[in-house]
């Protein structure tokens, strides 16, 4: 939420990055920045990521599926992109990216 409040996109085309990054960082911070006592109760953040991915998989099977990155012509189309593909699939893409380029580069 805070990332989204600090960043304003030029147009809705980059909505995916704003929302996916916020979703990713929420999960990332759970494992890296919460006390060990609480972390044990949350188990592994990969489990949470997989739960989120299920949402993305379900959305991706609908007729309304779309690429994570897509052109948005108007605000009505932008509203339809607030879904599991933008959040969960985009989050998974960022999760893959961090493992490819490393945390320091990310």
C-alpha cells in the first residue's frame, strides 16, 4: 500500500508493476523483517506465495485472462485488471526475477 501511495504511474499500462511489487514486498517482508517468534507461526512465505499463485492460476483460466503487462486504453479497462493476474501472477514474476538476478541487484 505504501509503495502505491508513493508512486504514480504515467498511465495504467504500468499498473501491474505497482500492484505486483506491493504484493511481492508484503510477502518478502514477512519472512525477512518479522520477529522469529512470529515467523515460525507463519511458516514459510513460499507457502503464502503459493496460496496467492492459486488465485493467479484461477484468474488465468477465465475468458477474461490477460497478460501481466498489457496496454490499457481507458480507466474501465484498468479497473478490470485489478485481479489475480496483476497481483498474484505479477508477484510470482518478481519472485522469479529476484532469484535470477539476486537480492542485491533487485
